[in-house]
C-alpha cells in the first residue's frame, strides 16, 4: 500500500468514526470529503471547481 493510500485510509476512517459518533449533518460531510481529497492529492485544502 502506498503512502497516499495509507494516509487516505487513516484520515477517512477517523472522519467516519467522528461522523458516526457525533451525528454530523450530511451537508458538512459532503463539504469535508472534497477538502480531504484535495489535501491528500495536492497538499492544499482549498476546493477548486476545475
């Protein structure tokens, strides 16, 4: 497993646990996913519409 895949798996598991534990609104979950994806692949948390 590559480093990016490992980090992706760990961060997403932590978020899923947090979402389950605290029952976050779905709107926030939809906003967080692209932020995490952009951070993992580019190191920047800003969401771009490209």
